[in-house]
C-alpha cells in the first residue's frame, strides 16, 4: 500500500511519536516488521505478552490504537485474534472507541462524559492529541486489558492444548457440532471470553474446534504454552 504522507512528514511524525512514547515508558521500541502506512511500538509486559501502541495513516489522517497481544506483528488478513485485546492498526478500533466499547465510558454521560480526539492530520495541535491518546491508553485500557488477559488465559491455554493435540480430521468433526454463529469467528479476546463463558460444557470443545478451523494461521503463531 502506498504512503499517504510524504516521507519527510512521516519522519517528523515518527520522531514526535517516539519522543513521547519514551516519556510514557522507556521500554517501548519500534516494531521493524510493520511498515508503510502503519507504525507500531511495543514493550513486553510479561513473557510473550506485549503492550502495543499503533497508528495507521489513511489519506493523511492518523488513527491511534492500543492493544495487548501475543502476536509480534499483525496477522493479515485477520483484524481480530483471541490472543489480542484492543485495536491494532484498525481505524475502526481506536483508543477512544476502545474506551467507549470496552470500558463503557460514555461521550454523553451527564456528569463525566469521556470525549477525546484520537485522529488527526499531522499539523499544529497533533502533539497534544498524541500525548493524550498514549497517556489515556496506558492509564485506562492497559490495566483493564491485563485483567481480561488474566481471566481469559486458562481458556486460551485450553484452546492451544486442543489445537496442538487433536488430529485435523477430528477437529473437523468436533467443529461440525458447534451450535454458535460462525460469523462471530475469528474474534478478539473480549469476545472470545464472552462466548466461552456463555457456552454449556458440551459446547466448549466444538467451540475450540470451530475457532481452530477459522484461524489456523493465528493458532500457529502462538507458543504452545502460555506463561502463568
């Protein structure tokens, strides 16, 4: 995909972004596997789990996102993975939309409305938007996403155990017994948690099978053992 900003403008944005992320946490480093209109910076929270600030530039507008993920890079063509919680280079899942949909913060709350710009052209005022997006993501989204990760990890480990020990033919048989909506797969971690917790016990294995068949590339990208 072609760049939507000049190389010089992109370089200035990257320098400003990197300078601010260094004040948030010195461990953030640029992801060299992400290029073009996407920019990513990550730090390791625990073995394998990354906090990721990402930006996608579309037609000159920058969209800021934040997630926790076990993937070192986005896995095209999938935007969602049960091993990622939050938005990653996704203009429909920005920091503000994540605060609204994941945290339940309301832009029209009568007492404490949550409103924040998380998209901008790179011009005067962009620095303030960058600063607030990254700060709010670390303060609000990161602790919530860590809690989701800790709650969901046993189910994700069960998914990995099933996918790594079950023959392909048996996975297909198990998946055929899944009674849920296939269009819900693949899904992000919050949705995976919701679906898994809502299923009766006899639907857990079919759910794992249907998930495995929907996202084989994603399953293969994750280590067999998630660190406790």
